[in-house]
């Protein structure tokens, strides 16, 4: 039993190192930014004295490694700096929108994960049938579609003239839960359609890979029903790859929200990031990129740990 | 009733596409020499359709000035004109001819995506093969660097880098090429790793073959099949990323006609039930689907030959 914990601890350690390196890359972003950071904040009209004073105040005269350590400690305290565009605190800007983005991703995942697992199992059960072929072809097609295409098709059919759902999900600051579900339905559905195909295909592949094993043959010879064989015998062993694929797609959801948020004018992190990139508002971009990257690394980490834990041979190793 | 009509049109489109694929396949088999024709006989209808579409896209891209009725930047009418005889697909938000911009978009968007993929491929596969052949500290250094770069989601990383270097077409090509080269590197290294341990490579080393010759003559020919399939998949990813960035207003800049930004510029029409803005998005989707169909066939063929 202790072996598994050492393994997980190692993986966690690796995750921390990755996060650390990611933060270093994001920090170097400001270093590589052409021009003077203080000048950029104050604008061209600033006198050399005020620029020098701001440089002193922001600690821009310190050597790079000192500034990196300062930056890291600031992040640990939740201070991400000040936006160049409007002087607001980046932490506040992100804090206001992070919840929205997570809710949207969660909404999409709550639809997509059960749906794709079910479709994957059905496709494995009725493999090589018309249903399977159709599911496969539509999966291949939907992977090839740009997110905004899916989004606008949904808007065309479900919103707009005579539509049921709003094409813009720019809700007031604090919508009720029902209103949120209604307003965020189209963005969530778009994200669902984008990720379901891949998850379904991988679930099907993971199960079918196992169907040639002797113990499945045995179960079949015992006279078990195909549904029972797949759900009771194949599925538990296919869990590790399936968990991996789900985590991968959740991580994809995190980046997929960027485009979808812009289409639906959804007040989330992606929208904030796109606006800030256009304005070259480095502190905000840094902050948002850090949040996205951290979420991505953490999800992959969780997937690895869960996949390890789902394998009894690794948990009860002698 | 509306649902049934939709279903009918969907079925009609699928049947039409398959018929086009069949006609194209028959034509290709008829005109190509015997050895090549045998290859095409194994082609499924989906791949035939995909190949036909790719050929059409390339033709449109190459002959864009000859086909397009108007210039890509000229303002030729009022804004948002409806479809008529002069402007077959109407005009866009500035009064430019939609059809002409769609045609020029094939040249710009696909051309830029292709150049980016090629760049990513050269960078990634050269480094990957080099890492596999040389091994040791070079392999360690490159692989760890790639690991770190891959730890950040691609689109977010692209946005971060674009903030640093500023948004322009050249910058976007370089940024996306670097990010995608990491994925190519992974594959090239993994494939080459299996080849490097072969006896004939050992023999070539003992014969005193140089590094460059070893890579190009001994390893590359055997690693080519998976790399070519990967090129198709990579192209789709790059194409979608560039379209997404252009859609977000951070990629190909106006007034260049480009499918991603065309969707963005005309998106308001969709709420009024006009499908014109969906056409450029559909053009993107159709090309990626086509490439995927062909890659699927190639992968299937490659795995079939190996068994």
C-alpha cells in the first residue's frame, strides 16, 4: 500500500515542478516584452523622473531572479499586479470571471461526460453496426469543425428568428441558478458537441481493445449477456484510459472556452484574455495564462493519479 | 415537418458527396497508370470525396484571381447586400463581394496554414530525429524543453506569445509553428527511437556514415509513413488554430480575406436567419473533414500493410 503513495507523491512533485517552470515561462514573457514596462504603464507623455520613480516602486531595477522571486511571492499572496489598460487589480478582474468560466466548463462536462460514456459503451456493444458507423463518422466530422462553426450553427437553429435560447449569454452579475442554466445552455452545448466525439471514440476503443482477452471469452462462454460483459467485466479494466481521455477533454474544455466565450459574449476568463491580448495588457494575460495553465496541469495530474488508483495491480502491489 | 426536411437534405448531401467520391475515384483509376491505380482501388468513398475536395480547394487557391469576379479588398456595393445575380453570395459588412472573398480566402487561409505546418514539420522532425540518433544530453535537453512547452495548453500559449511579440501574420506563423513543432518532435522521436536500435542502423554507423546521411538515408525513409499521416492531422490542427485566432481578431489581419475573420465580421447576420456568415466557417470545416478522411484511409492502409 505504501508503494502507491510514494508513486503518487512523485507524480505530485513532478506537477509542482511543472507549475514552477510554467510560471517561469510566463514571467519571462514580461522580460521579453520590447520597451520599458514603466514607460508602458505611464504612457509616452510621462517625464523621465516619474518613470524612474515608478521603476523604483515596482522594483524593476532589481536583478531578474530577485524580481521573479518577488513575483512568485506576490502570486502566493494572491497579488497579480495591475492591469495596464484600466489600472484595476488583476486578481479582482480574474476573481470576478473565474467562477463563470468554471461554471460553464462544469456545465458542459456534466452533459458531455455521461453522454459520451453512454454512447461509447453503446458503440462498443453494437460495434460495426450502422449505429457504430454513424457515430464514428459523426465523431470524425465534429472533431474537424471549428468551435465557432458549431456555435453559430446552434445559434442559427436554436436562437435567432423563432429560436428558444438567447444567442448572447451576457447575464447580469448574479443570475439565479435556473436563469444561468437557460442563458448558458448554448455555450455549454457547443462545448459538449466539441468534446463528446473524442471521448466517445476513445471509450469505444478502450472497451473493444479488451474484448479479445481470454477472460471476456470465458464470460461469453458462460452465457452472459453482451451488455453485462461490457459493463461488468470490460468497463472496470478500461477505466484507466477512459479517465485519461476524460481529463484530457476537460483540459481541452478549459482552452475551448476561449472561442466559445467570445462567440456568446459570455463574461468569463477567455473573453478577458482575448481582450487583453489585443490590447497587449501583459499583467492580465500573464494572470489568466497562469490560471489556465495551472488548471491544465492540475487536471492532467488528477487524471494520472486516478488512473493509477483505478488499477488494483498497482494499488495492491507486493 | 421541418425536422424531416432537414433529415432529407442531410441524407441528400451525404449521398451526393459519396457519389462525387465514387465518380472521382473511378476517374482517377481510369487515368492513372496501372501500379498507381491499384492503390486507389482500395480507397473508400469517404477518402475519394476528401481527395476530390482537397483538389478543388487547391485549384481554387491557385487560380483565385481568375475565378473571383471582384477583387478581395474592393468595396463594390452597399453593406450586407442579399444574394443576387451580380453578387452571388451578397456583400459583407463593408460592402465587399462575399464570393470573391471566399475564393481569395482559400488562397490566404489555406496557404498560411500550409506554410505554418511545413515549418512546424521541418523544425519538429529534424530535432526529433536528431534527438533520437544523437541521444544523451541533447535528447534530454530537447525532450525536457518540449515537455515544459507542452504543459501549457496550445491556444493559451499562443495567445501569451502573441502578446509578447505582437499580433501579425509572420508572428502568428512563427508562434504556431513552434508550438506545433513540439507535437511533431514527440512523434518523430518516438518513431525514430524504434528504428535507431535496428541492426542495419548499427551497421551504417560502423560503416562510418555521417550524422546527416544516417538521418536522411537510413532513418527518414522508414519513419516517413507515420510522419506523412501526422502531417495531415497537424495541418488540421494548425488550420483550426489559425482560423480560431483570426476569428478572435488576433490572426490574419484585415483587409486580407480570411475565413476566420469573415465569420467574425458578418456574425450579426446569423441572428437574422441569414446563413451567409456560416459559409466561410463551413469552408473551414469541409476542408478539415476532407483531410481527416484522407488521413484516416492512409492510416488504415499503413496499419494494414504492417500486419
